[in-house]
């Protein structure tokens, strides 16, 4: 019996080793760097996403794509973190998609040639990588996306296995210092009138982690995950609950609710009397807590768009040439003071703008100096309605409308099978002279023979 169980134990141990993630990291430095600068007003630190990915598996390969001749400080940081720098050659036309294509090709090549790599991490907020994410998922690879919630496409956030927001990696006390050249640069705000201070405004030279969301907003996702595990007849432990929640919503992170870990998140839910937690020794079982009070419907994100449309229409002239996100946030807060964006799931106004951009309400362009520049979206520029074609009555149509004569022998609605028409006898017409006296028109006459005359005179 012991000999039989020995190989089984080794097989199970091998299966557990195969479940370990070997992650290949691909960094689109140009995109992530300008996104962090324009939204968080700080330099991109590659060690933050690398440390977060180390908690999920082994980093077996790390690549970063940029024009490194213009990124001396960043090149030093990449070398310190053992990230292989791939030179992005700028084309004469300034095509930024050239580096994106190289990144996608290298990732697909690694998926084919390195079967031990079973997970990929794309550090970028560019929605152009959605086809790459879909293709890697087709090949059975686990895909992580690391980017800012304020500049990463919501479609990309929801399409990967897990989205790691750069904002959640920032420390609350801002213990990480930026380069001196960045700190010495004066903070510039967009021209025009500055709005009142918002929750996500910069403090001390850069923006800190936004205020946490209400725990009640996470309960629909928690209850849905518990229902899934209940249908599977599986005990809802901590690890299973989080993995199920990520399957349902890959953009979920416990740090958005002020928790440093998932166990801390569950502890907050227990103290708030949302769930029942039982067990000990690290093996906790989470169960739903029945409540006699009717549940309040959670506001949907799209319900926050109509007030934004009204503000954009009011300031349409200013928006034609673009306005900074801070200016638009000030207009929105002063004209819609009752709107509370965190109740819709947005920690920052920039996250709300990113969602509105996917809905074609606005167009957001990151700028290193001014931050986020906001323009009117395609919704405010509908395509021109084509003119209705002028109806031209042709002569054939008019003839068809007229009543057609009935021809004898031809089928009609009244007589579909008419009898054949009898042929009429042909009559010869006699030519009659006109009496004009023209001898040429008359037929020639036959000359009569004269009878010989007999003379009855006296004989001599």
C-alpha cells in the first residue's frame, strides 16, 4: 500500500509545481511613463509593478520598450531592476505603433518557443494590446495588466485575468522620493480658472493614494462570488473567494477599499456586519449574512454620465480647444455639487474621465506639462445625416400608371385566356379614275377592228 501511495504523492507535488506561475513581463515604457506623469504627477517607478508581480509568481523574463537614447534616468532604473531594454527605433513619420508591434510579436514568440512561461504581464494602459491579451488567453496563458485606473482602457482592465492598478501600489505616506529634477520643477496648472481643490489633486508635489471606497459597493461582487462557490459545492475560503472575484471582475483590488491584504478586506467586511467568518488557523470560511432590511440598489457608473454631458454642453466653447482635467473637475463640482463620484465606483475624477472616454463622451490626451487634456468626444460630433434622394418620375413610370388599352386576342386581368382572333377576308380594292383627264393615268384601251364597208352603189 505504501508503494502505491508513493508515486501518487509525487504526482500531486508535480501538479502543484506546474500550477506555479512563470511570468514574462513586457513594459511599454512610453505609454506607462506619460500616463503616470499626467495623472499622478510623479515619475514611473518600475520596481513597484515588479514587486507586485513577484507576489503572484516567478519573473523569468523582463523587457521594456522605449527610445532609450532620450531616457537616461529611466535606463539606469531599468538596469538596477535587471530589465532588458529593447530599443524602439523612431520612424521618420513618428509612428508610435512600431514599438507596440515589436512588443506584441516578442510576446507571441515567447508563448510559442517557451512553453514553461505560462503567464504574461503587460505594463501599459494602451487599448491596442487587447488583441494580444485575447490571443494569449486563447493559448491558455494567464495575463496580468499593470496600469493606472485613470488612463488604462476599461475594456483592457476587464479583459485580462487580473488588473493591477498603479495607484494601489503607491504608499499612503509617499515614502518613495522622486528625482531632484522633478521635485525642483514648478507645478504647472492648466490655464484659465482653477477649480476648487478636488480629492485627487496633487499634494506635496504629487498625488497620493485616493480615499477608499465604501465597503458596501463591494458587496454585490462578494455575494455573486459566494453564490458561484455555493453552486460548485465548494467551501468559500479566502483564496477561492478572491480568485472567484477576480474571475468575475479582473479590476477588483482590496486596496481600493482601504485594505492592505485580502484577509484584511474580509476582516473589514466582518466588522461592518456584511459577512460571517468562521474557522481558525488561517482556514477561514466566509458565508453570506442574511439581512431583513431591503438592499439598496448600487448606482451604476453610466448613471453619472448625464450630468457630465450637461457640463460639457455648457462649456462647449472652452472644450473646443481642450481644457485641463482640473478645470473640468472644478466646473463639474460647482455645477453638480450633489454628485458623489465614489458612490458610482470612481475614486478619482480622472478615473471617471477614463470611463467617459470609453463611452465616447470625451477624448482624453495625456500631456507631460499640463496633465490630462480633455476634449469633446465623438458623441458631440455625430455624422451628418445623408440627404434624402429626390424622387424622379420617369416617363416609363408615368406610362405604367396610365390605363392600358385592351387589345383583342391579348390576355388581360378580365380575360386571361382570350379566344384566338379570326382572320379577316382580304378584299381587293378597285382603282377608280379621278377624271382629271390625264391620259397617262388611264389604262390603255383596246382598239376595235373596223368592219369593212360594203358599197351598194350601181354597177358600172
